[in-house]
């Protein structure tokens, strides 16, 4: 994925690469990249990101140092429907929420998606 982290005094600090990816790929390309990230992280049988699938694949996000509590918090933060896992929409929403720069651009992205029919 397009973020990395490093430990800073016991907390995870995210480096936000999403704005530069958005600029390079455009909104449609960026959304495809998020979908690809979801597919890499999801449990193949359940078709959602579970605690186990995130723990197994967290190094792909640059989060190899995450402990179980941090993984649980990340899932809980993104789990909108309360099922304990992240579907693709919840994953994409969480990725936007973790990127302050993308949150400020989200209105433009929504308009582009609506008006271009994607």
C-alpha cells in the first residue's frame, strides 16, 4: 500500500503517500489501487479483511511492527457495520480517514466519481 509507519515513542506514526499517489494516478487510478490493496489484505475465503489476514499481511503495508492491540484498534476504527472485519468500502473509508490530505480532497474525488460515471 501507500503508507508506511515507524515507531515513535511507542506509537505508530504514519507517513502519508496517498496525496502524491492521487496526483500521479488520478482519482480513478487511485481507487483501483485501493481496491488492489484490499484484495492483497483480504481473507481469500471470507472476502473481507480479518484480524488474521491483516496480521499476516501487515508487512505489505509497511506495518510489520504492529502488535495485536494496534491491529485490533485499526480494525475497530474502520469497522462500520460491527462485524469485526473490513469489507472493501470500510477499508477504502478507513484509508481516506488515515490520510488528512485526502480527507480535504474527498469532495473533489466524490464529484469526479459521480460526474464521470465511475
